[in-house]
């Protein structure tokens, strides 16, 4: 019977392997939850910007000037969420980390364009 001190170097116990596997699965699950959250925030911004604020809000008499300010706030949250998700995917060594990074950077770029348009609307 071997104990931790007498086991040959470089070997791991089954419990250690299970612990490492569980930790890796946990990191990957956290990365996937962050991905879902960032996509949800970006989708919410798009729904508000292109459906709710231009068509639904005026039907209920909500002021049209609310849109740009709300768009900037939600855009900032969406960008932050995307950045955190990129970090989690890379920390977890997720197999799709580079593909997600490309998608997230594209979404961030589009959000920045929308935020600039919202700033122009507020100033103009």
C-alpha cells in the first residue's frame, strides 16, 4: 500500500484526478454560464433598441428621449459581460475560447458603434 509520501513521483491518486476533473468541469460550466449571460444582455439591448423603444414605447406614451441613455447603459453592461466571458473562457482553457473571442469582439465592436450613435443622438 502506498501513501502520498511513498508514491512514485508524477503519479496522482484517483481522488486527485477526480478533483481536477471536477474543477475543470466547474470552470467550463462557469464559462458557459457567463457566455449565456453576455448573449442575453446583448440580445436584451437589441430588443430594446430595435423593437421596444421605437414601436412599443411610443404606443404607451413613453418619451422617445429615453432610448439613447438606456442604450448606453445597457451597452456598457453588455460590453462588460462580454469581456468577463472572454476572460472566463480563457481561464477555463475552454476548447471554443478563440471562436468565442472572435464573436465577442465582433459584438463589442457593434455595441460600441451603437453607443457612439446613442451619444450623437443625446448631443444632437
